[in-house]
C-alpha cells in the first residue's frame, strides 16, 4: 500500500500491472488464485502458498517480481482462507488434503509442473507436496519453517515440551473454539498484535521474560502481544485492512484447523519417515524469526534432508514475515534460485 492514500492502493497497482484473481476447481475443492505473468516453456509456473494468519496477498511483492522475470506466478488462498472453500470438518485440513489442493491448482491452471514456494504453514505444505509428488513439484522454496522430515516423535509431544510451564501457542490452538473466541473479540486488533509481535520490528525479548508465543496458565495468547505505534514500513493500514476483510469473510477456524491436524499428519505421512527431498531447494529464514531460530537443528541437517539445496539464506534483522519485511532480499534469493532452474 501507499501510506496516506485511502483505498486498496497496492491491490489497484497489482491489478493495473496485470494481476488476475479467479477461483479454480482443484480436484473438487474451490480454491482462489491470484496470478500474474505468462511464463514460457522454459520458465515454469511458480505456486506460492501462504501461512497463518495470512492470504495470497502476503505474496504481493513477489508476484510482480517473479512475473517480470518471465515466470507465471500464482498465489493461492489455502483452503479455509479468503475466498477459498472452507470445509467444517477438522480433518479436512490434513496435510494430504492441502497437498491435493496444490496439485489441483497446478492442473486447473493447465500446467504439468510447478516450482512451489511456501511460507510459515505454507512451508510444510510445499515440502510435503515436493515429497509426495516430485514429478509435479520440480523444485521447492521454503520460507521461515525449516524442512524436518516426518519422524518418530508425535508433534503434540514436541509442542508440549516447548511450552514448559506455559502452553505453546500450537498446543493452545488445539482445542476447537478457544482461539476462535479470543480472536473473535477484536480480530483487527488481534491480527495487528500477532503480526507485529512476530516481526523483526517487535521489541527485543528481555532475558528471563516469557516468549510471546506461549500462554500463561489460564491466560490468552494475546496477553503477551506487542503492538506498533503506527503503520509499519512494510505493512500499512490498507494492507492490514485487507487481511481483516479476508478473515471477516472466512473466519479463523479453517486456519486454526491446520494446527489441529498435526498428529493426523504424523500418522498419514509415516511411510515418508526420514525421507529427504531431492529436488532443487531453497531455504530463506529471518535472523529474528522464531521458527528460523527453533529450526536451527533442522537447518543443520540440510545436507542429508535437502541434498538438492541451492542456498540457505538468513536475512539480517528480519522477523517472521520475511517476504514482506524484506521484499528486496527475499526476491533476490527467489530470483537467483529460479534462474538456476532454467539454465
């Protein structure tokens, strides 16, 4: 957006630059897609997959850059978000369902292959898509959340341990209705706090102070949020308003249900235990990003788990929303990676 100008200025700019938004039938599920660029036989489709609590709009700075480099760039609303279908059942948000949606989008767009790029929850969606269908997803870029192959440890056991005396946010999200009630009290304020608290602009944690993403006994997640004093350099009032509007349409249960399927995924993916991803891959993390920091052990194993790794980039001073906080650094890493695939 452009600070001080009312209306969806960034959206207007993207539309003028050729952004097309439409719904596709992804193997029987309605998925909303925003796309730019024509691509070519040598420049494949690049499919962008967002995380929580976000939207296709999280990729607003990548779509034009990737399209300008000659690729067909498409960002989907994950099921449960924005204009995409939002099934009621929790197990409709299992990873195998979301990978099916990604495959369906590629086919609905008339393509046979794609490079898949994921951020936050989109990263495990992208890595699992690459793991299950290497014939379709010829390369994978992961932002924030490191690739950890399916393993012997039940995810909810890990999250219980991470919380210590508190409740780690993923564990807090498990009980249907709890987080929905917290967020629903003031969605705009909650989103603003969640996004700012996970960003590189949030105040540094004081030693001994509890992490912002764990809940005190009997408390709420937003008890420990920080809030900005005004629009951020990388997210203005229009940008935030866009997210608020999307969640007003879709609600939050679809996004939260993804967290509620982690143990189901662990069972579904047991045949891929400790499996590497062999396609060309890229990792982009943020120096101040929680999942990047938590994932240090996984990043250290990339020689085994991502043998096709092109580069592992940690952006300095950047928090969780790297593709928005540092669009220049993120785009440079992505375009370098995409260029390496076409030569």
